[in-house]
């Protein structure tokens, strides 16, 4: 899958006091580019420093067969987590579940490329690359 990144930032879940503001501004910027389109939108997590406690890059993009600034391998193995989209904190709760599974040893992440998939229907999935 080829993704055309519209915008991206570098941050840290634990050591960046402006993380939420950066992420919100990144999404606002991306949605200005997407106005009037009904595409599946991707939140891409990549360039991990270490694990979920380290620095990482996050970007917003759409699938583009012809051109794209990032390639996501079709050969990679992913665990897919469905987000309760009716819950305002559904995405955060799903990430907390993922981190908990990782810390308990139930999930072995590859830390290559992970992504959130926002479907036009309103459904949201988080795809976590696994070893």
C-alpha cells in the first residue's frame, strides 16, 4: 500500500508536553487538504526510536496508487484492533489496551510501521505490526 503523507510531526508520548497540541494541529492541517473528499484516511506511526515510550514520527495520509511518500508492506503481519468509534476516547482507550498487552508480554510489536485506519463509514481500526 502506498500512502501519500499530507503532514507529519515527531513526538513522544511521555516526554513531550506539547504532544497533544502537535497532534491536533497536524490533523487540522491534514483535514484542510481533505475537505470535500471521502477517502480512507490513515494515521501512520513510523521511525520509532525504541518502543512506545521513545520518540516516533506520526503523519496523516491517504492511499495513492500512483505516488506516495511512504510504502506499507503487504507482507507485514498486523494485529488489528477495532476502535469503539462512538466513544469519544475510543482511540486512546484502544492504544492503552495495546500498550497493556505489550507490557504483559501478550503482544510482541515489530515497531516498523503501525497505522490507524479511518474508514468513510466512521469505523476506525488500529493496525499494529507484530514480529
